[in-house]
C-alpha cells in the first residue's frame, strides 16, 4: 500500500504556531533546495535532484517530508522505500549514498519529521527506518557508530600538499607516473570508460553493480557538480573516479580500478589527482568516502592525512528489536558474495541492477 500524499499536522511541544509536515510535491523543489543550501549541516545528498535520480534510475517510491512554519521551511527529511527478499520492506534516508538524515531548525522539529517517517513506515508495512546522519546526532533512536567519512583539507598550493604527504605515498605516486600513467578530469564524456571499469570492479568484489542509467541521471541532475577522473596507461583507461562537489568540498563517491594493474599504483595516482583538482578549483576539503572504522580501507585513507567525521546511522524498527545490519558484513551476504564473484561479467552486469535497486 502506498501512503497518500496527505498533509500531516503536528503540534510540536514548546513551538508555536503549528508546524505543518507534508510529503512535498514537485512544486516545492525551489523551497526545498533553498532550505538545504542555507542549512549548515546539509550535504549534497539532501538536494532535491536526488529524488529525481532515484525515481528515474531505480523506479522506487520516494517520500520527501517538508516541515513548514508560518509559510517558511523549517525542516526536511528525504525518504526512499525499498523492498528486498533478504531484508523485507524498509525505508532509508538515503540509500546508495552516505548521508540524507533529517535537517531541521530544532531537535523538536527533527523529532516530528522522524515521527512522520515512522507513520509512513507503518502505513507501508516497512519494518525498519535507517537515517544516515553526518557529524552531529541528537535523537534518542539507537545509532551505529562504526562508519566514518575520511576527510582532509585541500588548498590551491599543490606543492605544499605534495610535501605534506607521507614519503611512502609520494613514492607510490611517482612509481605510477614513471610507468607513463597520466590522470585527468574528463567530465561526463568519460561515463562509458568509468562504468566499464566500475562494473568489473564491483563483480570482483562480489557486489551487484548499479545500472549505467543511475550515473547518467546523476550527471544530468548535477551537471556543474559532477566529474569523472580517469587514469590511463599508454592511453588505456585503468582506473577512474566519479566525484561530486557541494559548497566548498568534494566527495570521491565511487572509485574503481582494473585489478591487473594494481601493482603499478594507479589508485595512488588517482587519489593524488583528485586532491590536486579539488585544490586547484578552490575547494577546501576532500571527502575520501565512507569506511568502516579501523578497517583496512579506513587505515589506507588515514595515510593521506585524513580526519574522521562520524557517520551515525540511526534506526527505528517496528518491533523495537535491534535492527538487522543492512550491509555486506551481514552473514546473509557471505554466500551470495562468493557466488557473485564467480559470475561471468556480462551476466553480473545484466542482473546486478535488478538486485541492487532493492539494497541500501
């Protein structure tokens, strides 16, 4: 059952006058983005355009809650409803991305937004809600603390950034360039190049790949804020990154490389190139992406001088029990991962998008 697009009204304690919370329609896009762009805790994941991307690429329902007080937006919460054979019915803010939890002028409005998310979960039969916060978390719902974003400052002084790298990283980047590797921003025109490497990389990791249309829609939705960076060896693409900018920062959202060339250190050249490009464009920080705290990937990113930004992911479950872990660390994934790695690439690329649309 799909919830009606009705307007919910809530009397928030200690707040007068009344705050109205509703499922935002397309006519509210400008109001929504206006609020997001001025909120200090907003991320690119909160932009309205992600609603369009997710609906077009995955064809799954979204419920973008907006809180209005005296004609002024005072809170937003983007929600996506998914169903999975492995995990049942669940709602996430936002799946496929690293953030998207509620933004609000006060904790009371934030709580009210979450209460309406719970009402939607109850109406749809969703057993769980996951709210992906970045940084500060101030609700009473249980939240995991094992995910972090690895972030470091960047500057226009690329020579100073280079000297600030540890000597081992500089040595590996130099090794890559001495083989004749080059790296450059190639824009959306490099989507096919990126996707070919990305799809094989995901199969090798035992993970279903997104459909190419997902990345097409991201490029279409954020033409001024997306970039594809490619590493080449003798003209052949061997590594690539899909990055997204927001305000004064950049996130290395999706990274990939051909495993056959890993000994030549293309990943090191790729990371350094992203750092350099972010600095040259006048940005102030680079987000190396999400990692599990103290994992090998996390420790690798720390070698680039990063600092941790907490990613507390809050959960509500209809039975009040501890939430099922919706991640590859869940034992339910283990056998599936091993089998997936053995699939021929054309088969993995065909059926992967049918599966991943129902995973967070």
